């Protein structure tokens, strides 16, 4: 029994020693594996940090090498972070502090939007029986014979040029019965707009319907065929109300047009309805509210919104009650600029809040009458109005030419006398008092 006990003790001791040896070997293997994993992880982290530093250094080099070049204008830069050129990269710190993408400086969206230059002229008429069209034909048929070179250069060089198209283009229809003045022009005369550099016209006026529904519809087709955008009239109310948008260097411009004239329950110039052609009217409460709602919706879709409106009393520089009344509401609804026409003469300038109101640009090239006029030039960037300028001009003897010197000063002084809340400098630039 004693020998058996000793034998068991020996085997137990041997087994214990073997267990300890095996356990030690296993533990050593595990520790060695962990050590290798840690070393590999450290090497990977170091390699990633080096790669990050190199990538940031390359980006900074590209940023400085490309100074003055707009990067990513109008495009989404959020592409997951791979190979991203970011003009706001932070400086690389010596302690290689980890960057939090949510804490990176963001580029101001306005900085990505380029400038847009717009010019606006007042009333234009190509009525075949008017003296200015006879003069144009006698002078060879080129618009350069009737509008001065400097004005044409401003109109053609602008990103957007707009006029009030105060007549239909058509070979059909008859003058509206009982109306004192009715105008119409051959469809081929639409080429004059292109010669002038016009990009968009307002048809929201009291002469677009002078030869009836068919002539208005022909006008829409004629302008479309020439590639001239149009606002303020259409085949139905939805089309007449529709804005036109221009994207200029990343700045999105919206334009609307509407008319108060004629101020009658049953006007000669028919307002568009849901299923009939006409103009976009805005005189009575229902019409005005429709315009204000359209302004609000359009402003949400663009950076800068111009409303071109037909209003006022003809042949007087005095405002009527409806002009400042509606101007205030139009500005509050979201218009960034309000341009008026219809009086056939210049009227004053004002601000409604931050919104400039040019109450009337007058006739631009309409007839043979001698009358002061102006070309409005506006520069915007994003939603910011950079500057606004009136270029004085004169319509005389069926020609329109820019004025300078004493005559230009005379027109600017005249506009200043009508505009107590603004200042116009010697070059025609306007600022709010």
C-alpha cells in the first residue's frame, strides 16, 4: 500500500510539472502573438498618420499653386473625403492632432457664386406704322442706326438684358375695337431684339393683346423661335405667372413680370385665366395676392429676384398711389429689385427696405418724340446687390443715345430731384440715404 501511494505521488508530480510546462508554453505563445499584433497595429497607425500628413501637404501645395481659381463652383464637394481639395484645410500641427471633420471650416456658399450683370431698358415699340420703324428702314434696317454704340455695347455685354416689349408680333388679328392706340409688328422684326442683345422681354403690359388672342399667341411662338425668354403673358394663367431663371456664374437670377394696366373691370388687354391666354394682372386684391404669393415661391428658388412691373400714369413724373403701395408689398414678399415702366417718361427712385425701386425707365426706343430715358445697369453676386447705376440717355428723332457731359448731368440731377431718399452720384450710381 505504501509503495502504491508513493507511485501515485510520483505520477501526480510528473503530471503537474508537465501541465505547468505546457501552460507556460501556451502563455508564452499567446503573449508573443499579442506583441506581434500590437506592433503591427502601431506600424499601421504610423503609416496612416504619415499618409494623412502627406495628403494635407499636397492639398496645401495645390491650394497655393491654384490661387485665383474657383474650385468646385456650383458642385457638391461632399464626396466622402477622398482626394478632396479643400481651400479651408487647417495647418498641420506638429503633434499630429486628429482632425474632426465636423469641426473643419466650411466655405461660405456666397463665395462660390460669381457676379452677374443685368441691364434693363424701358418701353420699346416695333409697330410697323410708327416713325421709328420707318426711320430704321430708311437707314438700312440695322439697329445700330437707331441706338447708339455705347448703349448697345452695355446691352450686349450684360449677362442678362431685359426690355418691355409693348406690342405683339403677328400677321393675324385686328386692332381691339375702341382702343385709342394699338400696335403690332411683323414677326420678322423680332430679330431686332437679338441685334440689341436682349435676352428676355416683359409682355405684362397694356399692348400685348392689341390685336387679339391670336396675335398674342403668335408673339409667344415668335419669341420662343428667336430664343428670347418672356415673362408676364402666356397661353394660360400658369404660363403667364411663370418666372424665368438664369444661372450666371453660379448666381441664380429669377425674373417675374406683372401689370396693373388697364385698371378696368373688363380691360381691353385680357388677363390670363386657367384656360385662356392673356397677361399676368396684379391690380385688384385677388390679382395682387396672386403676384405676392408667386414672389414668395420664386424667391425660394433663386438668389436674386427682379420684379418688372407695368404701372403708373402716362406722361407724368408724379407717382400714383398704387405704385408705392404695391412696391412696399412686393419688396416685403421677397423682391430684391423692382423695375417699373408704362408712364413713357422717367420717374423717381426709392428704396423699400433694402430693395431698390426704379418707378419708371420711360420710353427707350418707341417713337420720334424727344424724351429723357435711361438704361439701368445692375451687378449682383449671389443674393448681394453690388451696385446699381442709371446710364442717362435721350430718345430723339427716332434714335436713342447715351448722354454725357452737361446733358448727362442734367438727367441725373433731374432724377435726383424726383428721389429724395436716395443719392445718385455723377456717374449715375445709386445709394440709399
